[in-house]
């Protein structure tokens, strides 16, 4: 039997050998020399905090200081950091099979994950397409929907519909269907045309096209390939919330005109809104759904695009040109699949649903506690859906680059909580394992900052 052959591993107990010049420099300084961080202005880039450990709701830095991760590390961490159960499953999978090309080959973690997802997804989904992040999940969804009509030789279905104020990712297709704003300014004329419908607001609760009456809207929908939407909460657009009823009325209309409905549940999936998926609040089910962030419990990069049999069948053809020519190197990575399966195991435990509804209850009373600040015009639009609560600070402009964010982030970091407002919008989206005491600490910091603002 041939022995195992690997490239020589480093000697197990040797200390990392760093050049002398690096040894006396802080990690933050070395970071600054070499790394370009996302969404970070490069001239006045803030000093980064090196994190050495994650533990439940906490991030722990080099000096041992602990920070409550009140926004789940960009909305991905649902069971807490470094969960031992998921870690164990990742370790075992890494020893068995770490990666395999996903054409010609398959593996049990991918198959089991597909079966389990299909059994819990909100709608009659039939196929799972794997990719590696939220943007790729939405790109795949758009390509499926556009090519569906191409495969059917239907040339009338020209329009792609999205909602104003939406966010679907940072790649070009995803940017095209997102609100055109500061994120997309430099690429404006390189993005494809999209028809934007108005998102419901308190004053105007319907989704509709500006200046179009009912029959014009129906005519437009009859020529639309697909509509993509973030159900109930528009995340990056500022945690804007709207009702399932308004969405249902619009989706119903789209369905009647055979428009393919794409639910982008990259953020709302896996319990964020109180139910496992936000689409479960709607009667009308999507034809395609996009998942990522919470999918692996926030441990590994993974995207999923699920579609119905009706969509998939348009790709089943003698003509090979009707294939979906799309794939990524790490499609269905076995370690990511194992992490997602472990995350689903945890989601079946009673603590999962209990955590979500406890956070929702606590948020709801905090919203009431904030009411006096709204009465005094310090904040506005206090709102909450499931584990997400948000409000806007009534000061400065409501832009992504607002100073409010730095104020809240810096003050909360000092006191051991990580908050990162979206412009003027302060929001909370904690991991579901957060305790009542930890929530109280976050709430207290927020009211303290608002009290200080009131004095100035
Ligand atoms: C974060 C997000 C994306 C993009 O996911 P990435 O993994 O960051 O590429 C897409 N859609 C929604 C609704 C998101 O919140």
C-alpha cells in the first residue's frame, strides 16, 4: 500500500520565525502597511483592533479586552463565535475531505445539506446551486432568471425589477440591481438597466412604479424577466422595514404576469426576522431564494441559490447551450457544507428559537424605552422585526459616510460593545446566544450616548 505523500509540513512545535524587523511592530501597524480593508476610506483609515479569539457573543483582543459583537460580525454569526460543535464538525471534515471539484464529483455533505435545505425552505424549491458568498448567490439567481427566458426563446421579457433602496451585493450584477448611491457612484454607467419600484414607507405603504397606473404596471410586468427583493427588511439600505402584506400584494401581481420572484434572504435567512425565513411571513412564495451570511452559522463563506422545478426545467434540454455556464472554484466546499449542516443541527435545538424570541421581546421593550428620545426629536423611526431593531439619529445627513457612525462606534468600542451604524441608522443584530445582561449593557450604552447628545 503506498504511503501518504504530502509536501513537508512545518515542524510541529517550532515557533513562527519572523524577521527581526517585524518583531517589534504591532499587528495593527503591520496591518496598515499591507492590508486594504473593505468599506474603509484609505487616507484616514482608523486603527484596526487585532482580535485573537471569539467566544460566544464576544470578540477578544490581544490585551484580553472583550467586545460584545452586537451586529454579529456583519450579520453572519448566529450561534456565537467559535462554537465548539461547529468547530468540531469543521475539523473532522477537513481531515476527511477538504475540497473537491464539483463537476463529475459530489459528496455527502453537499447532498445532505441540499436535502435538508429543501425540506425547510419557504416554498416548493427543487434544486440547490452552491456558490461562495451573498453576492454570488444573487448573481446566480439573476443569471438563472434571465437565462430562463432566453432558453424559452422569449425575447419580450426585457425588464429586470428591483426595489428602491435595496442592496444585493458588490459584484456588477448585484450592484446593478442595488440602489444607485455612494456605493455604486464610480460605476454608474457600467451597470445594466433596472426598473426600480418604490419601497413601501409609513406614508405610502404600497410597492409601485412612480407615475404608472394599474394597467401600465401590468403591461410593464408582462415584459419583465424577474423581480429581486429583500423581504421585510432592506439591510444595507439602512435596516428599512416594511410589511409582508405590502410585499404579498406586489408579488401576487408579479406572479400573475409570470415574473420570476427572487427573494434575497442573504441577511434575513436563518431566524433573523423571527421566523426561519422572512418569506414565510408571505403567502406568495419566491421562485428563487438566495442564502449566505447565517448559512454556515457565520463560520465559512458559502452561498446558496435555490430554485423551483419550473425554473430548473428550462435548463433541461438537448441543446447544451441551454446550460447555466456558471461556477466557482469553491462550489459546495465540503468544509463549508459540514459547517452549514452543523449550524442547521444547532438551529433545531430549542435554545435557537427561544433565543430569537427572547431577543425580539427584549428589543420590543427597548423600543418603548427609546420613545422619549423620539418625542424629543433626538431620534426617529424606531422599529423592530425579530432580532433586528433600528432607529435613526436626527442629526446630520442620512448618508453612509455620516459622523454618527464614528461617534457610536468609538464610544461603544471604548465600553466593550461593537456597534457600526449605517449612516444615521443605529441598529442591533446580535447572535442568538446573547444573554439578557449583555443586551442590557448594549441598551445602556445606546441610551448613554443619546443622553450625551441631548446635552450638547
Ligand atoms: C450582505 C448581503 C449581500 C451580499 O453578500 P456578501 O456575502 O457580502 O457578498 C447580498 N444581499 C443581501 C440582502 C445582503 O445583506
